[in-house]
């Protein structure tokens, strides 16, 4: 059986389109919550190959998505580089704000993220052949935001440093770019069929900084992965890129662009190079609400995707309060699309 996601990433229209959801393994599933309780805390779950593989596979068994995405977190890499990391319940990640890039230890990273690579091996061995496995990393700019500010929430320190100490920010982004290349390459070697770069906070950077800290590192990563793994496909997700989206698509060379929920798909298609493959961009709120909101949003997106290579997904991650029945209904709507 063909791997639908691979075909779509190659620019071929697949109908119905391949479907997976960002954060499809997560707190909306009771079986996930059971495994999370067994692990003890979120970080322990990410670094336990047996349990991380199990939660990666849970939504595939339940909903039959066309792709599984590795269960991990974008901040595993700063942890592997030697920066402290903890997850405060209800508050999100906390890191000691980075003051000196020389404190990072790139050479130690592969050993530190080895459990994640083992998770990839286990998941690929357990998945049906027709289901793709997506590896991922945070985009260097987004990960740098957390490393420099120490937490989410607008990233005021990162934004200030990008103006006042651009060399420092540049150094951190460069270290992350090289480490991400090794990290993603290890995931591909372990069995990931493609990889995704989550530049979740790309939209906080003005154009000149966007070009330096988002576009240029993504271009380097895409070229580096192609050199190491000819034919590998890369999905870029420059969330809230706005009018910079077309330049991102044109200059980075990624194989598909993930769209957030506020970007109009037809306008993005008109702005980006002909044949650009898109992923997205159903509003997670419509999924949570279900009913007419979900039916209408899904029908609109499917109509816009018809005739093009498209990967159906959300514009951001699924939220913990989404009823399972709504996810099942979305799967039904996509599978029955004519």
C-alpha cells in the first residue's frame, strides 16, 4: 500500500488527502493520561523509549491517521546541550535564561538525546508500512527564544537581544542549527520517513531578523539533510509568518509549508511558488466545538485542497479539551470526501 503522506510531499495530489494532527498524541486521550501518570512527569515520558513509543502509536490505533509524529518536545535539544529544563505543571517549560553560549555542550548532545532516537526505532518497527513516521525538531529561532527567555510568553528578552546583542543571538541560533542537523539526521537514520521543523514563534521577528534567524537556518538545515539523506522530505512550519511566508517557501527549499489557522490557503497558494505543497490549516477551536463549526470548516478546507497536493492538519496543536468524538468525526469527514 502506498504511503499517502510521502506521495503528497512529492507534490502529487492524493484524494482524500493524508491526515494527521499536531499533538495528536496527548492529553485529550485517556490512554495517554494513563501512560503519563505511569511515567511520573512529562520529561520522564519524553525520555522513556517504551512509553514514548506507546503514546506515539495510540492515536494511530484509535483513529487510523496517515502519519504518526514522534512523541517528544522541542526543548529536548536544549536539555541535551546542557541547559537545565523542567516543566512546571500548568505553567509550561522553565529553563535558566542562557547568558553565555559557551556554556552549551554540543558534543554531549547525541548521548543525551539517544532515548529519543530509540523511540523512533521502536515506533517505526511497530507502525504499519503505509503509515508515515514524522520526526521533528523545533526551529532554531523558536528554540533560541525559550533558551534566552527561560519560558514562553512573548519572549521580551529574546526580542531585545536580537537588537542589542545580535551576535549573541546569532551564535545561539548557529549552535542550534548544527545540533538540529545532527538530531534530525539521527531520527531519519533510525526510521523517520520525513521531518518537520516547528518554528512556532517565527512571527515575533521583523523581516530582517526573520530572514537571518528563521529563513537562513531553515535553508541550511534543508540543504544539510538533503546532503546526508538524499530524497528526504522536510516540512517547515513558520507559524504567523504572514507576508514573509512566500519568501520562506521560495528561499528555504522545504518540501511543504505548514499553515497556521489565520492564513488563507488560496492566498498562500497564490503568493508561494507554483506547486508548493501545504499542510494545515483547520482551526483547533472548530475541532473542539464540533457540530456545525467543524463540519463547515472541514468542508471549506477540503474544497480548497481539492486539485492540489495537500496534507490535512490543524493550524496549531490539538487542545486537551477536544472530545475524542470530534476527532473521530473529522477523520470520517476526510475519509468520505469526494
